[in-house]
C-alpha cells in the first residue's frame, strides 16, 4: 500500500461527498459506511498481523472506522434529501473533518513508524 495514495484517496472522499450533497454524484451509502470495503480498509485487514506491531495502527483503525461511519451517515442523509444536514456534517470542525484529518495524521505516523523499525 502506498500511504501517499491512501491519503489522496481518503482526501478525495470529501470531494465525492460534496458532489453527492450537490446532486452531482451517487454513492452506495452502505458500502461507504463500511471501513473494510475501501482499498485502505482491505489493506489494513490483509496486513493486520504485520501492522499491529506499530502503535499508529490502532489509532488508524479507530479513526478509519469513525471516518466511514460518519461518511455513510452523510451519504444516507444526502440520498434521503436532507442535503442541508449532510452539508453541515461536512463543514470544517465537524466529526467528518476531524476524522479525515485524523486518518491523514495516523497514516503519516504509521509511515514514519514503518520506516523506523527501532521505534516499535
């Protein structure tokens, strides 16, 4: 897994959800809400035995699950016509924004820990 690609992919979800709120995108809310369905989640599951030795991995698991929980909720609201509430949930400082920032921070920490095996 290229961690920079994972960061870009998760950053793009904000754009996708904004398009959804604006009616320009459709998504499967259940799949979006599943933290094991995305490429990063599948990688984390497949490499769990190896990654679990890094302290940042548990943070990444927790925040990644929260990210997908909130993203799925935003998608369900938008698809249900509650676009104003969905848009509020995308606002700076929201749970979604905090989770998005948390994923990036956890991925960067994981990358650093993987590059410095003596810290594990």
